[in-house]
């Protein structure tokens, strides 16, 4: 019988069709191709994601002639309508539904995909053909063997999953439309001043902004507390062993004690070893990757946005390179056939030797995670690709694939082994300790070195005493918590149940796009003055809405719909009732917000303009003058460049070379002055020339004779493997 298959994207439709038979392409419009399999009487119609969305009805379209509160109370305030590009897709669904006896929903196999297939597309199909039979194709990958197998074993539609997506869409539309209007109308006078059209308010995004505000406030209010440390650098063969005083850190009240101890031992040359213990420890390989773990791993290693990483994984999935990247599972089912996938990697240029060793050792079972959600396996590489493969479309995809493949292979690896040496020492009766951890067996680190922590060289200490090279007394200060990054925001959102594994990267990006947060350095987020002002005012009157407890409560209700414990209608009604009380709280107390408008307009306008400008790369080194803020590498519109303190009130500037591409080596500092070393790369006589400078030494050279900041000319130190080290 004629069958209509509905997929979520064109590339997925093409993969499904090609797996099922010989394909004929029917061009329906410029962007819409329908894939026909004549031998099996199948038509595969792709969508373009959602083809419907919730909008306000005509009665509620006006922001001035309708009451935002009635968006919550009136059932006719929102309606589901076709998106602007949807008409060709809707017409194709109707036309092919009339020809077919069966409809197979093959949209993405998650809540959002079920919602698109069952609640966006299927109503048009059923309206055109009320007798059509409906099933679902549940795919964990776009491999031919998986498509063929799953097509032979279609499942009943996952209605509760689709209803979960529908409930979320309705709830977020009602909350977003009503609160955005109400808050926008309240802030209208100041919005006009800063050239913003509206205030973007959302159940998840505003709660996340509140948490970012709390972290930024903690940083701003942080008062550094001085403390002192005493360390001893000990010599053993060609190695330096760092030992720390047992009383470290010495707080402010113990400053005199620290200085007295230092005076007592500063000239000592021998450290007596009181105790020397060593033990071996085994490190287990990692567990399989679900979506959340993959996003955290990839954003941490690649230092790029969660949105970019998610897009890269989606592309790899559509190109049949990895399994479905949206999964809660980090545990494989017992019948998963790993051997066939591992066999693919045997000839691989970089992974092959490791995989051959896995087979020799019969290491063909992976580590076990905690959750087998039953929807999809953990994220798995399906094919073996070299880095030069044309199937990897860009550098980010190459890096993402390499990490995912190596991580997967690490699941089968041997445990790594550490040697841990603990020394208890005495320097003139003052007790010190040292902990040395070295890697004695690579195990799974061989294939996944990005999982490895820093290790000391492997050696053992048999001596009873060690020479003291130097003893140092350092004055330091406590540090505030760091600004959030994509990685730490993803962890925070998972902990607080904000958003879903699929939506979290998008929500982080929305806050930047709407000028509520910005990047102060690569991948580090700070709230803008506008976002700060907004949250500070909302805290006064709407704290229950800002706190993550409300959105966590909603997510739990949505999970109840998915698991068939509650109905969509019941959950939507419950949330509307609770949010109406929150909305009324805001409306009843919002007069407290208008007090500060006149005093902050000018400041907000200036700072909004500043945050919209280019974000300059920052050093990890503090300004040598104020010693509080990092320096940033500024490039002007006239192509001039220099280092400036990121505190605008501090007028400290450092010179940098006028030409050449600059890379800030944030992993190493000049051992002479402590500032970041810069790598300069330029072309000369058609050849690449690389040299290194310390900007602090470079700038000082204009005041002091005999120094010029070139690391190659430094008398005491040199750059080796992009690290500043002492000359031999």
C-alpha cells in the first residue's frame, strides 16, 4: 500500500529514502524535494523543523489595546498557526496523504521531534485522509541497516512525548507573551532611551540570567583577603620538587608567624625526609556520553560555544557519522553490537594500533554508565574517518568527531595507573609536605589524552634528605569565583533543571543576542548593565519567578506528561494558575520599579553602547599598575593596537608589535616579570617567521636600556615548546 513517511529535515529524508530503495526526486518547490521509492510505493516528505508556532490571536496582537494578563486567563489568546515558510510543506503533506494508506512519523526521535511530527504535521495528514494508518519510525542513527531494521519494526506513535512538547510550547508562549509585554510596558521609558524595543522575558532564560547576576554580584562584592604561603623548592636529580609548609595558608592574623618561620629557615640547605610513602592507584576509563556530558566535555576542551558544538553534532548525525546526539542514556543496552563498530577503526591512521590492542586483549565491552533511558544509545561514532575526510565539513566537525571517537574507544581501554608519593619533611623543625603523582601506565589515556590531568615525571625517591634550592614566602590574596563559561553554565542548568539537553545551548546564546550578557573573554559570560539593571529591579517585586524553583517545578510536570502520569491539559491548567498568581504579584508591586529611571538612563545608554562593541581578547595576567584587572588587546579602527587595562578608570597601556598575528599564550607566563608571553607570527620573504615577546618587558625596554622584550634575547630564560623555562 502507498506509504507517506514524514521526516524532520531534508537530509534525514534523503538518508531514509536511499536506505529503503532506488530513489526518484520530485521537486515540489525551490527548497522542498520529495523522495519517492517507486518499487515500494513510498513517498518521503521532509519538513523544515517546526512548521507551526504559537502566536497571539488577532484580538491580542496589539500591545497597547489588550491586557497582557488576559493572555493567561483567556483560552483564545494564543493559536497555533503556520510559520511563514510552511505553506509548500503543508501542501505536500495534504497532497501525498490523499495518495497513501499509511503515514509513518520519522521526525527526530525525541520530545521535540514527536511534537513536530504528531502535532504539527499529522493533523494536516489526517484532515486530508481520515482513514490513514499512523505509525512511527524510531531511529537512533541514519545508518542504512538501522533504517531498514526499524522500518520493519515500526512502533505505535509516542503521543505522550508529543504532548509534552505541546504542553511546553503552550506554557512558554503564555508565560513569554504575557510577561514580555507586561515588563516591556513597565520599562518603556527607559527602553526608548537605550534604543531597545522590548524586554525579553522567558521562563528559563530569565531564571538563568538571575543566576548569572548572582555570580557577577558575588564577584563584584568579593573582598580579597591577604594570606601568605611558605614553599620550598627541593632538588632531586634533574627535577624540582615543590614542598609546602603544613600550616599553609597563613591568614592575615598569622602574618607575623609566617614571616618569623621564613626568617628562621630561609637559608637552610637540607630538607630531612621524615616519611616517604607510595601507593599505586587505578583510574577507571570514562563512562559513555549522553548529550549533557558530551556538551560539557566538548565545550571544555574546544573552548567554544555550546550552540556551535550542538550544531556540529547535529551535522555529524545527519551525515551518518555519529548516532543521535540528543539522548539521556550513558549506558549501552547489553545487546549493543560494539564489535562491528570497533572493527571499522582497525585500519585508522591514528586509532588503529590502539583498537588492534583492544581485540588482542579481548577488551570488547565498554564501561557502564548509570542510565539507559531506552530511547537511544549513548553518542557513538558509527564510521571510521580520517581527519582529512571530506565527510567532515569543517574544522569544528573534525575536532568534535575526533574527541567523540577517541572517547568512545577509551570506554574499552585498560585502567590507567598512577604512582602517588607522599613526603613528610622537616626543614629546621618546620614541617613540610609534598605530593607527587606520576603516570606509570597510560591505559585509556593513550587514546584520550584530553582526559588526562597534569602529571609529574615518573621517579622514586630513596634518599633520606633532599637539597633545598630555595625557600619562598609569597603574599597572595583570595580569589573570587570565576565568571561562568558555556561549560559551567551547562552544568548549572542541568543541576537546576533549567531547559532541556537540547535547548540549553540555544538559551545561553539568546541571552547574548538580546544584550543581556556578553563575553568578557573567550567563552566567559558577564551580565550587561542592562541585564543587571533588569534583574536588580525584578528582584524587588518578582523574585519567585526569577528563582529556578519555578521552572524546575514546570519541568517536573512536563516529565509527568511524558510518563503518562498527568495529561497535557491538566499540566497547562496547573501552570497557568500558578503563573497568574506570579503575574499579579508583579503587577501589584511594579510601581516600586519606576523610582530609579531618571538616575540610570544615561549610564545604561553608555554601557549598552560599550557592550555592543567588539569584545577584545584578554590576557590572564593582571594589570601591572592596579594589579586587579586583566589587560585586553585593543585594536582600533585605524589598525593601531596596544594592551589596555580592562578597568576603564585605570589608564595603563602596554606596547605590542605593530605587525604580525598575535597569539596570547595564556598557559605560560614570563618567569622574569610574570606577564603572559605573546607569540608573534608574520610573513617575511614568503616564509613564516615566529618569535616571542613579553609585553611588560617590551614596554619596559623603552624606559630601560639593555632590554627589549624579545624572549630570544633574554639572558636567563627562553621559550621551549611555547613555555617559558630557565636557560640551561
